[in-house]
C-alpha cells in the first residue's frame, strides 16, 4: 500500500457489531470484507442466539482475517421471540448488552487480540460508551438510507412532531417535500411502536461523540442530504453500497465464498433462470421479516399468474401456508423458493424487474445492478425508500394500494408489470436504472467517492 502510515507492523483490529437482523448483518459483513481487503483485522459480532443460528453459506468458512464472536442480549436461548415482543426485547438488550460487550473486549484483550475500533450498528448507540470507556475509536454504522436517518434526526431535534396529521407536509432541509404517507411506518403506528421509534431517534443520542459516522449510502445518489449531513458531522462518510464487491468491481475476489443467512438458499433457482430469455423474469421478494396476510398473498399470486410472465418468487418457509391452495410451487411460468442468493439472482440477465418491499439492502442491490423496481412497501423505512425509488431516482413504480382493504390487488400488480415490461415508461425507467448502476459502480470502484471514504477511514486507523 502506498500510504506510509500503513507500513506500521501492527494490524488495526476492528470489532464490527451488528443488530441481529439479516438486513443489518448483510451490509456489515460486506463492509468487514472491504476492511479486510484494505489490511485490517476484523471481528464480526452480533447476539449469541443469532450468531449460533446463522448459516454460513457456501464454504462454511470465514477468511482468516474475520472471526466471529457474540454478545448476550439477555435472550441467549430464543432471541427476539424469547422476550415476547420486540419492544420487550429492546429493553432487555439495552440492559444486558453493554456489560456483555465489555466482557467481550476484555476477553479479546486477554487473548492478545485487543480492539482498536468498534464499528457499531447505529441501532446500538450504547456501544459508543463502551468504546469511550476502553479509549478506542467509535464509529457508528447506519444500515439505513441517509434520507431516512435525516427524518429520525429531525424527530430527535423536535423539528418533526409526532404524531403527524394526514394533511401535514413535512419540509426537511435537503429533502423533497414529504407527506405522512411517505414517512416511515412508525409515524402511523406510533401508539404501539413508540419504543421502536424511540430507539430509532436514540441513534442520535450520543452521535456527536462518535469519531466516525459511516452510512451505507452513496454520495451520488443523495448529494443534497449527504452535503447537508456532512455540515453537521464533518466525519460523516458514505461507504456504500455494501453489497458483494464482485458485483461492483473486482476488488474482493473471494467474495462469493461466504455469506450469512438466517435461511438456507435454494439456489437451483439460478439454474432455472439459465434458459429464460434476457429480461423476461419478474423476481419477487419481500426480505427477511415482512409478513403478509393470506389475502395479500393471494392477490400477489394471482397478479403474477395472470401476468403470464415468468416469475421467481421467494416465499419464506414461515409464509408458505398463506399461499392459495391451488397455487403450484413450480409451474410452466413460475418458481417459488424459500430463500435464494438474491444478489446473484438480480445480477442474472434473465431478470426484468424486482417486485420488492423496498428494504434498504434490496433497494441498494437492485440499484447497483440496474434492475427496475415495482415497490410494495410494508412498514418501517421501506415506505420512504419506495418514495425515493419512484419520485427521486425514478427507477420504479409504487403499486397502488386498495384504499379500503389496504392491500395491493392482483390487478394493480398486473398493471404495474405491464407498464414495466411493455410500455415506453418501462423503457425510460430501465434507462434510469442503468444510469444509476453506472454511477454507483463508479462510486464503489478505485478512486470513487465511497472507495475514497473507506480508504480515509482505514488510513486513520493505521495512523493511530
Ligand atoms: C430490514 C428492514 O425490513 C429494512 O427495511 C431495513 O432497511 C433493513 O432491515 P429486510 O426486511 O430483511 O431488512 O430487507 P432488506 O434490507 O432488503 O434485506 C434483506 C437482505 O436479505 C438483502 O441483502 C437480500 O439480498 C437478502 N435476501 C433476501 C437474500 O439473500 N435472499 C432472499 O431470498 C431474500
């Protein structure tokens, strides 16, 4: 490496600590791989139950520079369900987590493997206090979209009052005007989800003390918000997209060899894609947590069937019983699997578009691979992400919701598919998607905005 500071013998050691969600550990694992590639040693950690139940796909091996550890969340035997509710879980985790993190740092130090920096999931702000206690670098890592973080930040400042009214127009610096229907779901479900919103707002409780604020977003995608945020925190850096690098550039060669999932991938679906014509298959997936009721599943099922297009649909094992009884898992046009290697699927030339819930990772993956989107957001940040997909980046359309039933009807989905695959509008959206893919690939490649930010962060650790 050219940088002289990197010549020092000791390899800085980062602890990367993730909240126990697929949508969090995925990008934090990919970021860890980038750090290893740049010469750091990484210990990746999450909660005990979560880590013990992960599948490490493909080789069942981590590269030598990444080791896996866990801390207790007070629910070591059953994870979130053990606590009874997510709200109760957060309370337990907040109580038990900090001491367990201290224990882990002490254990690593005793083993002669001390930590120089904690990169903590922004959902776990107490990890920064632990970093300060040990005198090591504390870097907050935001897994969600920079614009969504901006909304929560303004709630913390008291500039967005909760609850919001239907007619309110939300005007935040560097962002398009938003209405209640564009806001993260916790603004609608405030009464039952108050503690979750508190947690999201709490991401900013001690952020001013963080040495770095890293965000899985891309400068080119959100220039205004990033410029605005950087004015508040000069150490704010966009380092995304944290997806397997081999799909962006060729920097990380062993990328394909491992990833973590809560579910076993059924990757025969990649073979199924092989003989399908270019741009002919609709990929459908709603991430790792979203549940739908039977009626919504039925509408999606018939919408897909009636489109008469090829489709590959991920229906998690826990959702399978909600499929209509007469709906085959494998038919002439369609294939249903319980999980797949999503990025590989999206990168396949047979894929025409992605029907998605707009979880942030799914959005970043589809943008990075130039695949247009049909958005069916369900909750959380997905709603705001869908707004950006349709109105800001113009890479997709949001499926209209039936006002009475609050679901997307099969006919509405079918119309979106037609629009996407058969109309001039669909072609325009595809062109936009390709343009964003080019910009994002550039940002992640040698000399690009995200790559430079990663190097700046790494160099700072080498010069400690
Ligand atoms: C959650 C929240 O829902 C989301 O809104 C938030 O931004 C992050 O945490 P999740 O719902 O699981 O995540 O969605 P998403 O962010 O899209 O993450 C899902 C991940 O699982 C993606 O990286 C996707 O590639 C992967 N995946 C999904 C697979 O590997 N295979 C599948 O079959 C489906």
